[in-house]
C-alpha cells in the first residue's frame, strides 16, 4: 500500500507542476543566505502575503521600477 501513496504523491506533484506551468508559472529552487531568507520572511509578514514567492515578486517589481526610472 505504501507504493500506492508514493505514486499518488508523485502524481500530485506532476499535476501541480502542470497546473503551475499552464498558468505561466515555474517552480525554482534558490539557495540564499539565512539573512536574505529572514528579510523575505519579514517582508512577507509585514505585507500580509501568503508566501515567500509573493514577497520575492514584490522585490523584483521594485527592482524593475528602479531600472525603468534610471533608463
């Protein structure tokens, strides 16, 4: 029965990635210094965001805005 759960879990992950890809998203694994992760978590909490991804997207958008303003 354990094999069925592993397969089911693998199928769930595959389905999640397919939905993510279909919506234009992509899963990425980052290795960041602890202080950077703490900053991302702080932004997440302060802004009331659901995930670190949302906090990273906010930071990226701020960076894009800064680049546009200097270009």
